[in-house]
């Protein structure tokens, strides 16, 4: 017995020694090697800066990096008239009401938009865009619906079957009241996805620009398919451009309707 125990302890000792010796080889060389950390000083360079400035005349390369296509990347109209909330048309004119020329709007594009919408937006806006997503049912701020609709089952403090709000809060914030979401320019919806609005966060980190446009196309498809009112307005407008309704002299009018102004008639000639 004793003899066996001694043997066992020898084996243990040898194992421990081996382990201890082999661990001396563990040295985090990459972590401790000399290097320049971002924004750290460095005496090697004459100006004492560790992070090196670009050489004069360096040009960024690559389509995505430059993001030159403002329509595609921002949804906003370059050189649009100065935003003036007393002139509602200047608010709508900030955003493109067409899809970027680079994208092909076909069934596949819409399907992609549907898939992305169901992943990213339906939790709050509802699968049909009726502002009744699961998160909202559990108490998150209710967004405006994308078209006229009623909320069948109101949550705490809400009646059943009430008419959902459907006007753009962002347009309202900019000083233009009463613009239903099916009449905001597509570039505006793109901009909301990109930058967020109010309680809704930005989705620019999760969703690529092309996919954001695909979602916008699908939101339009939802508006078109889920509501007679939105469909007939979209049909009539061809392009949903906000313009003043019944202007009263001397008073800024903020009531809007869809106008049939063709896109090419825009002053900046944008499409
Ligand atoms: C976490 C919940 C949530 C998600 C996810 C979400 N939204 Fe929203 N969205 C909101 C809320 C809340 C508002 C209203 C914000 C406010 O009034 O402060 C809103 C507002 C909007 C508006 C209207 C802005 C206006 O002018 O009134 C649009 C358009 C919109 N969202 C589109 C989308 C799209 C498209 C997606 C998917 C990419 C999305 N949202 C994802 C919660 C969400």
C-alpha cells in the first residue's frame, strides 16, 4: 500500500513539475511588445504624434467608403431649398421621392424588403405596419401606423378598436402638420431608418443602405396593399409630394395633401 502511495505521489510531483516548467513558455508576447496605441505620443516622429496624419492629397478609394451617391446613402436632396417650416413644400423637398437609380425595384427587391422588415421593424410596427408590434403591445411607445387603421385590442389605458395615429411625427416636428405617412417622400422613410426618430433608434449599423431602400419599398407596398385610402392617394399622386392645401392669404398654411407634381418639375431637377 505504502509503496503504491509513494509511486503515486512521485507521478503527481513529476506531472506538476512538467506543467510548471511548460507554463513558463506562456508569454503574451503580442500584448506586451512595443507598439503605438491610437492617439498616443511617440518620440520617434518629429511632431511627437503616434497616429500618423494622411499625406496631403490622399484620396479615399472605394465606392462604399466615399458614399458619393447622396440619394442612395442619405435619401436627402442635395442643394434643396432652405428648410422653412412656414413653407411646407420646402420640408418635403429635402427628401428624394424616388428610389436611387442604382437599385432595381423588382419582385426580388420587395421580397428582400419584406424579409428585412419582418426582422427589424415588425417587432414594433407590426407585420402589416399597423403600429401594433409585440414590443408595443408590451408597453413601448406606439409609433404612428403606416396607413389608416384601427387597433383591435388596445393595451392598458387604451380602448379597443381605436383609430391609430398615422401622421408623420417627424414632419410635424419640422413644423408641417398633418402629413400622413403614405405621403411622406420615400427618402424621408429611408432617413428615419438611417438616423432614427424620437424613441426609435438608428438602424444604419445593422441594415445596409440597399436593404434600407428595400424596406422602404416594402413599407410602400404595405401602405398600398393594406388601405384603400392610402392606395388611392398613392395612385393619384404617383409621387407623394407634400404641398399646401387651400392656402389662406397672409397665414402660413401647414395642412398638406398629396400633390400630383411630377418629380421632373422639381426646381432642383432631381429625380
Ligand atoms: C423598437 C421599436 C421600433 C423598431 C424596431 C422600429 N421602429 Fe420605427 N418607430 C418606432 C417608434 C416608437 C416611432 C415613433 C417615435 C416617436 O414618436 O418618438 C417610430 C417611428 C417610425 C416612423 C415614422 C416617423 C415619423 O415621422 O413619424 C417610420 C417611417 C418608421 N418608424 C419606420 C421604421 C422602419 C422602416 C423600421 C425597421 C427598419 C423601424 N421603424 C423599426 C419604433 C420602432
